[in-house]
């Protein structure tokens, strides 16, 4: 066998070992055992440093295990060899947890560019980046894009409604929480948040009904009782507020104390 033939054969053997390690890693990954899967993905890239899929899965598993710096390195190696939306998403996620928001946003935008029709999760994650980065308008637009691509994306509705509340866009918040209530009819948080928006707009009767709806769904929801008591005070109904305070004393003393501070300032 010539030297060149030996080099080719050695390369084939390394690739074959890498493929087997990769398959073993996928077996453990299918069992949701990222720790064991990672050891095989790492062996795969040790055998073949140009194995893009193995680098990608190594990045995924490192991120699942909370090893953000390692995930970032592996996913960057993967996209150099074979750019993919999944690896760019993992780069974005690692950067997000490392509080490197500019790099996280750029990675998510690359993921969206590579797979625009399946990018609802990337838009949602981009919204979280903008939230922590303090860029409210871009956060709103990101959640809207996530919902456009996945109209039943309840987490995006929740984040969008919360951002509208924080930005004092109460009419917009009401509409979002109304849609969320339709999507999650048994969820007590959405009507409570909708009631908070009504309360800020001084639409007190609608606020009362929203808080009551929330309490019907979750009879021990302390915040909803507090909000209902606060609403009654705004309507001049101190007895109604006291009734909510008495209920709260039994189910949530912390919210009871807060409400008492409003009743007896």
C-alpha cells in the first residue's frame, strides 16, 4: 500500500469511528441523557474535527447542561463547517445566558434568515434578548413575529401582554390578554392581567369582572383578590375591599398585608 493510500485509509477509519460515536451519542440523546450523549459527540469530533453535525449536537448538549461557554465554542465550530438555524439558535441562547445581548440578537437573526418559515422560537428568544437589553419596541415586534408564524404561541402572547403592561400600553395589553384567554380558557393569569390593564384605564366594572373570572378559575389566587380589593377601593366600596382582605388573611397573608396597607394607609 502506498503512502497516499495509507493516508486515505486512515482518514476513512477515523471518519467511520466518528460516525459510530455520533450514532451512539444520538442514542443517548433520544433518551434525553445529554450528559452521556455529550461524551460521544466529543469523541466524534476528536476523531473527525470537520464533523459539523457532531459539533452541532455537542453545542446543543452543552447548552442543555448549562455549559454556555462550551456550547458557544462548539456551535460556532458547527456553523463554520455547515451553517444551520439550529446552531445559530444555540449560539444565541448561549450568548443570552452569558448576557452578551448584541451577539445573541445577531445569532438569532441569522437563525431566522436561514429558516424564516420555522423561526417562531427564534423570534420569541429574540424578544427575550431585547427585554433584558432594554429595547422594548424591538421586543414587542419580535413577539408579534413569533405570533404571526405560530398563532397559538401562548408564551409569546404572555410576554407581549406583559411588555404592553410595563410600557403602559393598556389598551393593547387588554387585546392581547383577551386573545390569550381564548387560547388558554382555564388560565387564571390572563384575566387577572387583563383586569390590571382595565384598572389602569379606570374601566372599573370590566376590571371587577376580569378579577372575578380569575378567582373563579383559581380560588386561591392571592394577587387576584388583592387586585379586586384595590378595584373596590377605587370604586369607593371599602366594605368590598375588606371582604377581599378577610379572604386573603386565610389564603395569602402577604397579599393581605399589602391590601391592608391600601385600606388603612
